[in-house]
């Protein structure tokens, strides 16, 4: 099987995960890395791959088929467009960019250069998420009425040594909740209204440490997302999906989705329903899924990216999907500031 040669720009926390995923993929080779850090030199030696100190020098290299951009959000536009202009497909880490204007420029460049752009909302490549999507689509849960998403974890002090994580856009809404926003939109459809509260009371950085967000979907369904990076708890997708070995996995769930005929919780996949009459006075039944947790989500994403590069499929998460979650993110910030509900 022909493999694609991928370079990674930005080999910090996320870039390293991509290096590991590429080494497991049967559809991709690691071509090189681009970074300005001391640590990148160590990675270059460890994985025996060329290191470039900037994108221009990489662009002069041969046999480059595709690139992953995993630099800080403010550099996404500059780095991504420089590849799209050369017709090199990009897997761009989420969020698509640090603001809507910049995100639109990236999308326009992808269209203008007829070059695919895949946004790194990797959860959509998780087998359990695909199963949940199929169950919702099948109508098994009836009409979806409401959803409850918990995103509670405790980030250690070392994490905040990177100063961009304590300033605007570097908080848990932009880093973590955007994943949950993308996922809940993927599962439940378009959002029409957003209302949110945020606080930085515990960590006292310039960004939020905790937020509650309410969404109204076009379908009429409601959803509450509750996030904090300063709560010791097991209930977040990160700590329950088992996708990333950096997070020791718990046997809990983070998502509850409720319909008129049944409810589903996941990643610890369970389906709740009544056999006879639907009544809180009858015993509610449960079906547990026997599937193992999917720990290959990032590899699945790389494999999908390879299929995108070979033009076998369209990106599962395109620039517009990235823009939608960014618009919801902007509406969350506006609502938290003004106290109003915001139309998306
Ligand atoms: N998909 C996910 O689950 C996930 C998780 C974490 C981070 N991310 C995203 O990945 C991106 C990076 O986040 P991170 O946590 O890995 O950050 P990080 O700070 O750990 O890594 C960023 C890397 O970019 C490098 N860099 C900075 N400027 C550069 C430049 N001009 N040229 C080349 N390299 C440069 C830095 O040296 C560093 O190694 C962000 O967009 C973030 O939102 C995604």
C-alpha cells in the first residue's frame, strides 16, 4: 500500500501524539518535523527524521504529500495557508484558528487552491462515537429532548508554564470544550442559541477555569455543557474515552443523551429504556455495550487523512465544521460577557 509522507509543524504536546499515531498507521510515513524548540532536536534524533526550523525550508524539501499543523492557535492561519497555497493538504489542529475572520481566510484558501483541509476534531474518528451517531440516527432513542455533557478535570501546574494557556483563547473553553461542541453538533445537529456563564475564581488567570453553557438546537433539543479545569473528577471525555494514554482512563461516562424512547450514555456505552409502557413507575432496563474502548482514534484520523490526500473520501471534519464550533465558542464568550442569550 502506498503511504503518504507527512510532516508535522509544531511538535509540542499534540504534535508528539501525531508522531506516535503516524508510527502506528499503515497509511502514512513521518517525513519530517518543523519546530523551533530544543525538545524538537531530541525528537528529530529519537525518530531519525529531518528537523526544519521554519515552514519555508520544509517547503523546499522533496516528497512531501501532506502536513499536520499543531502550532499555537494564533499561528494556524499563517502556517496553514502557506501549505494550501502550494496545494499541500493540511490536517489542522483544532480550533481552526483564534478568531472567525482568520478561520474564514483559511477556508477560502482551501477552496481557492482546491486543496483539502481536515480539522483535528479527532473524536469523530472514534468507533464508539460512530456507534452513538448510528443509534441516534436510527431513531432508537425517539426524539432527542436534551443532553448533558460533563467536562471536569484537574490540570496540573506544569501545564500552565506555557504562558499562552493562561491568556485569551488558551483556557478550557478553547482548548477542551471546542471538542465537545464539535461532537454534540455532530450528534445533534445545528445550534441556534447559546447562553453561558464563566468564572476564573479559582485559578485567577486571565482566562476562565470553569464555565456552564446551554445550547438550543434547531431540532428543539436542549443541552448543558459543564466544564472546569480545576475540579478533581473523572467525568470528562478525556478521562473516559481511553483515546490518549496521557489520560489514565476511568470506567465512567461524560455524555448523557436523552430521548422520548430511551437514553444513551458514553463513552462507557449504555442504553436505557423500558420494555413495556414508558413510565418512571416501571423498571428501567439497561443494555451495556461489549465493545472495547477505541484507543486508536488518532491513528484512525491519520488513516482518514491519507484517504483524503488520495482523494478517496472528503474530509470528515471540514473547515466549515471548524468555523461552526468557533462561532459557538464566540457566542459563548459574548453571552458570558453580556449575560444575554446569543443567536449563532
Ligand atoms: N486535538 C487535541 O485533542 C488537542 C490537544 C491539545 C492541543 N491541541 C491543539 O494543538 C495545537 C498545539 O497545542 P499544544 O498543546 O501541542 O501546544 P504546545 O505549546 O505543547 O506545542 C506547540 C509547539 O509549536 C511550536 N512552535 C511555536 N511556534 C512555532 C513556529 N513558528 N514554527 C514551528 N513551531 C512552532 C512550539 O515550539 C511547540 O513545540 C493547538 O492548536 C491546540 O489547540 C489539540
